[in-house]
């Protein structure tokens, strides 16, 4: 069988640091692949006026699977100033390449597992009966619809007349009839049956394949009747095809409260774009935060695996680097699972679990230090030392 080709998109800042660490672990576990590097991020915006060059899209189109580090985004006006002098004033406009990738390849399914590792000093704890302290083991996997909802960008301040008139045909708009049009800001929350079905089905399939007993739809159908309502009614329909798995619902506001009380009771959670964003950040905070939060963006053709964190520019120049490579390495495990290399994924996850539980080697975040170069003098492991320990524990 010919070797697989994986597209590596390190991007900016610490993306360039953590991605090679994940590849070291993949090599160590015996995963055989060819890797091609693809250009993405700030450097290419400044040099070429395009942070997501066509040659990168072509590589993804050809090879389908990619590991991505992180990119730096800046506000439009700052971006324009950093453009190479010969490109300035020529109409180039900055856009986020990760949002660009999601749109271009229709990466509509986002998976964010939030699982606690035993012994992680960053784990959520709570008071139990008497003076006891409890540390629940959390194993939640959030399925977030990645392309629709409030993030579609269909919005207006002072909407054009035809849009305004269309809105005014809705009876509920009578509450805004006295507001001058110029003082109205409107953002649309758009769901489609096709993509709502796809995210729900992905969640149920995952629950079935990985032995979860329930799928919880986290929305707000009692208030947002049309969009959240669509997701909830489709969920009930689809659940009939999955007899062993119960379908539950929570409202996003209540969910955020429950996750500080009984987060261990949740398994697979499925949400729209915005509520999924909120719920996954909430759960990630219970299991170690950005140093541990991994994700997958899955489309029908192209799939991209990346840590949830950004490029953390402040940390990019530290030598040695102090950032935690675990989020990136766990994202690489998600890639392995996706392509059917489950055994290798499990091996790496077990090595991470052992490293965290033994606690001999800890990155600055696990030591609860502030992120300065001095963390190393205070006993924090460097990024490379963390990876070395994980590789050692593979054996
Ligand atoms: P960030 O995630 O880059 O960093 C926030 C803080 O989290 C850091 O200062 C650090 O304390 C901590 N952190 C992040 N990664 C860590 C790791 N691996 N280990 C330990 N601690 C870690 O978010 P921020 O500072 O808001 O954004 C920086 C840049 O990244 C911006 O330009 C932003 O637009 C971009 N960004 C890119 C994303 C992506 O590529 N998907 C996602 C989020 C932000
Ligand atoms: Mg990322």
C-alpha cells in the first residue's frame, strides 16, 4: 500500500513550534506517512497579500488530510499596515485563513473532545459532602456545527431599505417600529436542514462507535424556536435510528451551570456554531484549558486537525519554548482515529495519560506558573522535554 501524504500547515507563532512536536510523536509511534508543508498565515499575507495561497488549497484538495498549528489574525487596519510596501493600496483585504478554510472546503463538522487526564493539576475539582474534595473524571465530546448559525456574517447596522421592510413584515418587529433604522443592528442566525442533519448524524455515529450512552442537544428551543427548534426535532427523528443511545436536551445557559456541578454526566454533546463554541470552551476549561484542547474540522472531502489555541505570539520567540504540545499531539491522535489508525492513537493517548499522571515532567501551565521564560528556572519543562517524555512513555 502506498504511504499516505499529510499536509502540514504550521502557520504562525507557536503553531510552528507545536506542529513539529506532533510529527515527532507520530514518527515515534510508527505511523508511516509522507509530509508536505503548506504555506498559511501572516507571513504570506505580508509577502503576497494572501494568508491562504491557492497552492495550499491545491495541496489540501489533493491530499485531503492536514495537521494545522495556528495562525495570527489582526484587525483589518493593522493588517493593511504590515503588507509589503509594493502591495499597499492595491485593494488587498485581510481575512482569517482558518475561517477561509472552513468555508472553502465546507468543514462543517467540528469535534472537540474534552477528557480529563488523571492527575492533571489543572483538572476541575469541587467540594463534596463534609469537607471532601471531589475530582470528577470528565469525558465529554462536543460536536459543533462549524459553518452556519450566528457566524454566517449575514448582518447589518442600519440595514438597507428592502431588508428593513422585509423585517418589518414580521409581527414581532412591532417592538422595534419606533427605533430609527440607523440605530438598528441585526445579525442573522441561519440553520439548514442539510447541515443540521450532518452534525447530528456525526454525533450519533460517534456515540455508537465509541460506546457513549447518550447524545445531548445543547440549544435553546424554548426561546429560539425556529433554529434551535429545527435541531431538536431533527435530533429526535435521527435518534430513532440509534436504539441504544438516548437523546437528551439542555439549554445552553443551564448547560454552563451544570458543567460546574456535574460535568461527568455528559457524553456526546451537539450544538450549533455559537453554542458549541461556548460549551466546548467551558468544558475545555475543566480539563486543562488551551494546553489540552484539541479539535477536528471535518468536511466531506478535506479534514483538518488542530489545537483550539491560537498562535500565542508572546511565546513564539521563547528559547527554549515553554508551551504545552499536548493539545497539538491530541489533535494528531484525532487524525489517526479518523483514518482508522485507532491503535496508534490509543498508544499516544496512553503515553500522554502516563506522563500527566506521573507528573515528573510538567509544562508551565500544568505548574500554574505565569507564561514567562523564567518558568524554566522554576522547574517547568520545555516544549521539547514534554514531547520527549511522551515519546519515552510510548514504550
Ligand atoms: P492564544 O490561544 O494564542 O493564546 C492565549 C493564551 O493561552 C496564551 O497567552 C497562553 O497563556 C495560553 N496558551 C495558548 N496555547 C498554549 C499552549 N499550547 N500551552 C500553554 N498555554 C497556551 O489566543 P490569543 O492570545 O487570543 O490569540 C493570539 C493569536 O492567535 C491572535 O492573532 C488570534 O487571532 C490567533 N488565534 C488563532 C486561532 C487559530 O489558529 N485557530 C484560534 C485562536 C486565536
Ligand atoms: Mg487552532
